[in-house]
C-alpha cells in the first residue's frame, strides 16, 4: 500500500504538470486571438486615418490653387490701380468680374474626422462576441479519474478511445478497473440536460446515465441503476440499437425521471427509460473503439 501511495503521489505530480501545460496552451490561444484582434482593429483605424488625411490633402491642394489664382488677380488689380483714374474706371467692370468669387467659402467636409466610436464603442464586448466563434462549449466533460486504464481521453476531455495497452494509473476508488467505462465530471440531481455523441467512428459503444453510488469495480456495474443504449455490445444490459448511426442524442429529465435517446440527424426516437431518481446521476460512456461528445454549436 505504501508503494501504491507513492505511485499516487507521482501521478498527482504528473497530472498537475500536464494540466498546467494544457492551461498555458489554452490561454496562449486566447492571447493570440486578442493580439490578432488588436492588430486588426488598429490596422482598420490607420486605414481610415490615411483615407481621411488624403481627402483633406486633396481639399488643401484645391484650396491652394484657388489662393494662387486669387493672388494673381489681386496683383493684377493693384497694377491697374496704379494707372490713372480714367483707365481704371474704364477697366473697372472687367476688373470686378475677375475678382468675383464664384465659390462659397471652404467648409470642413462632413465625415472628415475619425469615427472613434466605431473602434472604442463596446470594444471588450465586441471582441468577446467574436471570441465565441473560436471557442466551443461542450455539455459534457469526461472525468479522467474514473476512466478504465485502457481508455485514453483527449486533452480537452471530450473524446475517448480504447487502447490495448493499459496505462499506469492509480487504482483509486472512482476508477473502473475491468469495464472500459468513464464517467462525466458533473453529476445532476435536478433539471433537464441534453448532449450529443458522435458514434460513426465506433464499432462498439454504450452510454447513458448511472447513479453516483453505482459500483465501478469488477463486472457488476451494469447490473443495477444504469439507463443506457448500446450497439454491438453485450445484450445483457441497456436498449440494443440495431441500425448504424452517426450521432445519438441523450435527453435527461431528472425531475420527471426520464432518459430518452434519439437520432438527431433524422429526428428518430430510439428509446425512453422511465424511473424515479433519488440519487445524483452521472453520464457514463463505454467503448472498445472511439466516442466523441459534440459541442453545442455542432448539435
């Protein structure tokens, strides 16, 4: 037992190190997204700045041409005023026509300034809304501390695959030791809950819900308090699905005591269990192949 405890200590250390690496990778993805959004926003701002500066420069060049023409007119008029009064009066009507300004006084054009609210208005909220397009919310997260040593979980804890080789894992009380099963990380004791599973890549599978107190050691797990469907697994438990499926939807209504299974692609009902729940229930998954829990935006 001392040796087992020492192995557990090492496993805890390994778990913490692996989890820390995953945390850093996930946050780096978020940091990179924020850096990209910052760069894109500043690039758009600089583009607008350049466009509006060029527009104002064009207005200034046009104004400079008018100023130059007016300067020449003033100079010519001053030359004429130096002549004798008779010549000046004689040329006065022509002079007046030359000095008439046909255009109104220049005005700052509408929309010439930077549209500041476009960049700063609700900036954190707008970035957060965009971030929703790159993140996924999966309704079920697997608990690696319950997984049979032959089951390998993905880093994001949303898929499981079977391996011939057992992993060197502690034999903690929560872990399955014979059946290739794993539990979800969150239990339920009220409300309605729904999740979809991708099963098209799996030749053997079984899943559903079970009680928190159900025995995980040995071969007795499926004897009581399991509400499940299964495909090409033992006929001794659960509802047997005969048709090939790509996805299966599980709908749990704890308060009414129902667990329903359906094909979400064809909207076909498979089976419904009716019972009375008195204990916390957990998702459970069993496979000798591969299963994946789908995020909400894939359902």
